[in-house]
C-alpha cells in the first residue's frame, strides 16, 4: 500500500470545516437535546421527535444515524 503524504496546508481547511460543523451542532438547544437523547440509546426519527417534543418533519433524518427502526426503544 502506498503512503499518502498530506501537507499541513491541505489539512487545516478540512479541520476547520469539521470544527465549524461541530460548533453548529452545539449552537442550538434542540440539537443539543437530540445529541443527548441519541447518546442514551439508538432511536428512530419518530421516537426522537416525540422525546424532544418536535414534529417529525422538523427532526432531521440525519440526526438519527443509529436508528434501527422507527420503533426502537431505550431500556
């Protein structure tokens, strides 16, 4: 396997972009709540919306990457 060499100038923009994405996730109270709920256990979008008091249509599908089904339950 060939070793890939990447310069610091190439890594910095990607690092800063990822840090900005993390900052955006932590910059909203409801997003923090979704992260906390997902940290407890895998949840489907429907269950996640119900637990957070949101409508399913306003709960991003990407917020539930660990969902196994819409009826996954904690505990």
